[in-house]
C-alpha cells in the first residue's frame, strides 16, 4: 500500500517497541446510534472456540485467504469466516479499498458530502448533523431532515453503513457486505439525494468533497467553563486538545466530553492525557504476553478542575484516557458506564492485499483495572443531564 505508515509509535513505549495500537470501531458508533459519510468499520462475531495464541489466529486467517485465492473464491469472505471461528470478538477483515478508507479516516479526512445520519426505530434514515462548510451545508440540508434515497436507491431500513457507502459512492458487495471505492466516488463526483422535511420532498445534487472530520470542538458554558468535545482520536486530535487547554487561559475549569467517542489512535489519546497530567503512567498493556507502558508528557494543566463526560458509546482509546484521569485523581467522571473495549488489535496484510486485524493483547488503567468487558464506571451517574451535572461538580471543585 502506498502512502504513510498509519500506525505511528506511541509516546514513550517501554523498551522502544515499534508497535502501533489501533482500537476497534473507530469513527463509527454503529447502526443503532448513527454515523457519518466517512469511512466505516465493524467487528466480527465469535461463534467457535478460539485458537490458543494470536500467532495461531493470524496463521489460520492467512491460510484461509491463500486457499480461497487458489480456488478462485473470495479471500476476504474466507478470512472473515476464519476470524469468526477464532473467537476473536474484535477481529475483523477489510478489503484493500476499505482499509485505505480507514487509514484516511484516522488521518482525520474523508471524501463525502458532510452528513451524519442514524437509523430510526421506524426504519427511516434521519440526518443528525451537517458539517459546516460541506456540500450538504451549502445545499441547506439540516439536522432532522429525512434521507429518502441516494442516487435513486431507497434507504429506509438499510444499515447506516450501507447508506454511508451510497453517499460516498462505494460499491457494495451484496454477498459479503464489503465495499470498494471506485473512481466514481472521488472528490468532485456527483450524488443525488432525495430528502424530506415535514411535508416537503425534494432532490439535491451535490458534489463530493475532501473534508476534515472536525473531531475536536471547543465551546463555553456558564461560569467560564471550557467544554472540549472529542469525537474520535484521529491524527492530530491530541495536539488539538492540548492547544484548547493552553488557549483557554481564562477558563475556570474544563469538561472533557468523550460521549460517543468510539476510539482511534492510542497515540492521540496519550497526547490528550498529557494536556491534563504532569507526566506519569497512562496505561499498561500486554502484546503476546510482553508488558509495555504508556506515559504522558510532563507539563499538563493539573491546577484547574476537570470533569470527563462518558456514556455507553465511549470506547477503547477514549476509555483508556478516562481510566487514566480517574485513577490518577485528575478528573471526576460523570455519565454512564462506558462500552468496555480494552483490547489491542494489530493489522496483518493478507495475500490478496486485504487486511486482518486480530486481537493481540489487553490494556489496563494505571491502578491495574481491566476495561475489556467491564468498562469504566463513572463517579457520578447521569444521563441527559450529564452536562448540567458536570457544571454542578465543577462549581464545587472550584471553591
């Protein structure tokens, strides 16, 4: 594959291991909660007893793909079956095109029209957000609009990932559900949407564009509190968090909103931790039985009060960050129990160019807590009123 190495080395990894950690479900919270028209990814389910070691699983998947190529059948489907048999809950297989899109997503960019959407209980696809400056925003599309069809294909009842693929112009394999990106999906190509708002139905023809994911946003609430919302840990997001803290010189405290953050690059989560910690341990992890550690850089803001907001959509790298801030007494965690994904995946290139990501280890918080399957329990339970509860907590901490 051409281009840069996606998997950069985490900060201060013990023994200098050239390892990159990527946590599953990056940039997608799933069909139930909605997604956007950037790259998507999913997970494979476990149905049989797992093999004994990660190396065994990797060899099984590679063998299955090679055998399928020799027989003239789909190596991606064969590899997916092998991952499923392995019992690896977070293992997944991606075509070469899908993985290139995933690389782009972690780089904070994608080609699309700038729509976020979700599948409603009645089967409708509803626009939940429109990115500022995007083709969708320029056409006047707004949150709450119903998406009826894309290039003439009705979308009601379809998984959000398929709707996203249609918006991007990806070709969907009806048998496997995988997608590939043809030239027709490039920036500048056209896509026609049928939309509905109240009683009005209309069509918009948009040109796809190269867009940034805007994963870190900053706002302010009462009492001079700065709210830093991190949607995903894509490339550069950690530095954006640090810059937000440094630029908020007059802020009385911070809310770090990690709700719905489904993970990303662990390097960026560690950088974000460095914004609020003065060095020290962020997490430990094991890869094939070998123990490693991740540390924050010194010099973070440890004086002003901090609340971290989490929910069931807070996953993997976001859970790693939450656990570090909670264990080290740096933040009060408000919200609901996080998802519970504390495993480490490593990519492996298959003979046909597709990529298998298989679980090779697990991480723990500074106090030694495992996250996988259990998640992070907040210090204060809250639902829709989480931000208001955070304000109350901060007002008390700032006294």
